[in-house]
C-alpha cells in the first residue's frame, strides 16, 4: 500500500491523540525505526528528537532489548497474573526496588503511566481509609500542583492542572482535589519560604480532607515543561510528615536518567511513600509501568477493608514487557547513560543558545536530556514541524513550547542537529 493510500485511510478511520476526527493535518507514515532515526514511507529519514514521547531512551530496536523480547516470546508471551507469577516479573520487581529510593519495597505493575497513577491514587486513599479513626470519615482528596500533568484517565485527569491544563473540559465530572501553586521556576533556585508557608496554610485549611500530595518532581512534563528546584522536595516531605500525608512522586517522565539523575528524587535525596514509573521503563519497546510503595502503605491497605489493593489489569506484568524492562535497565546499569546524558545536556545548552536571540522566544531552558524553547505565543505547529523536518529532525511542539528529549544514544552531531531543529522551529512558529 502506498504512503498516500495509508495516509488517506488513516485520516478516514484512525483517531490520533489530542486531535479531531478527521485530523486537521495528515499523520506522516513511519515505515521503520532504528537507532535514533525514523524512516518515513517516502524514504526520507529524521532523527527522533522526542524519543517517541520520551520512552525510547536507548533509541529504537536496540539489539539487547530485541533479543530479550524474542527469547521471552519463544517461551511465554503472556500469562494472567492473578494467582500466578513468572521470573521476568519477579526479577524486574527486585530490580526496581534496588534502583528506586530506599524504602520502596513493593511493586504493583500496570499497563501504562496513567494506570500507574490510578493505582497510586488507590494506594493513598485505601491506606487513608484503613488508617482512619473509628467513627471519623476517611480523607478522600489529594493535593497536587498547578501546571501538573499525570495522565488521561479520569483519576489521573483530576490531578492535572484544573485551570490551564488540557483537561479543564471535564470540570464538574472529575474528583475535586486541592491545588497549590507550583514552585517558582529554576532548577538551581533557592527555596522561597513564602511558597512553603502558603502550602502549609493550604494543608492546615484542608486538614482531615487530604490523604496525600502528588507531584512530578523537578520537571512538570506535558503541563508545560516547567523546571523547579529539587530543594522544594525536602520541604514537601517535611510538610507531609507533619500533617500525616503520603507523598507520591510521579516519575513517569523523569525516571531512568532523563534529568541527569536516575530518578529526579535523587537530586534531593527524598524518599516518597509511593512512586510511579513508566515510559522509558522498557526503553520504548512496549507499554509497561509500575507503582511502588513502602511497607507501611502496603500493610495498611492489606489490613484494611477489602483485604488488599482492589486493582488488577488483564495484562499486568506482561512477560514480554517485563523482559524488555529488564533488558532496558541492563543498559542503564552499565553506567554509560550518565556520561551520555551529560554530553546531551552540554550540547543542548550550546546549541539552543541561539534561540535566546529570537523574537518571540520567552525562555530557553535545559536540564539533563531535556531542552525547551518557550515562546510568548502559541506555536504554529505545521510551520514548526516543517522547519524541524527541514533540519532532518522530528519534533512535536505543543501549546507555546518547542522542546526535545533526545535518545541517550544520540551522538554530538545528532544533538547539534536536534538543537538546530529546535531553533528553526522556534523561529518559524
């Protein structure tokens, strides 16, 4: 089937994310992906400057991951996880416990990042219900940050920014949580005592209603690519401890090296009560996520009403996905990711400097393998996409942002090309 025929059928039948039906713009047909490159149906190639929505951290079709999945496919593609278990899941759970902050000892596997957030919400609320004093209503609300994004399922949407976020359409249909202003921007910024005091007053005002606090540590992703100082994390940890709340860190986007630390929590040495991971967990091979928690959380849930966590995805702990995740984390554990991310950060800092001089660019920021050019107006997405492709790079701008999250395997020349594409896209938008 020709590229034109595929595009026509795609527009007629396939509903793409965050878009109308039919789509206002045709989707480009990808015929192959290898390393850092996408090959389109017309034979042209482009660097995947998005790591395919931030998950293909080792590039595409990494031979170590492919071999692990092929070997698992020959043995057992899937088996139900209710009443059964298997080696890839057990080994992966052991590895995640070892990699994540100390004290997160229990792993609940999920199908996607959004589902991991749903599981985390259930963990917090079930734990609070189990710990509620007899005769007292259990808290049913959470505190989250404005500017945040935690997923597209209903529980996760309720934690996203209620005003400026993409889910404000659902106001009135979602659970109503409590929202604090996000911390002032800047990875190296000192803690603003006024922000901490305001949050404490908010927690005091809603005492008895709240069961936990949910944040994306250090980087808010799809809510605006906002960088904030890890120095606020210990303050949040202390506030949670003082008010008897659980701290949930959503590391779906930030985990597995993206910010320059294996997990963003490590920038501050903070241990959450619950942590969500996903995206790069399998190196972009297939979907898998997890919610980890402390023994205290698991014990409260297990001793409470229901006798356990009331959740069970059909494809929970899929063996193929677990095998891919073990292989992907093998690649991280060899230690090379740290130097590669540092080199990408250096390349993006130098390459994106030119964007600061462009009319219409409000800010340029880089952290680890993340580079952002923020405009003072909405991006002209077709023009920006075309400008990036002219530089040989695939980018996916949104709102007022042109950004990149390159694969960790990108060479200095490829990082330079990605930076040129971001600058060109920002100039065109």
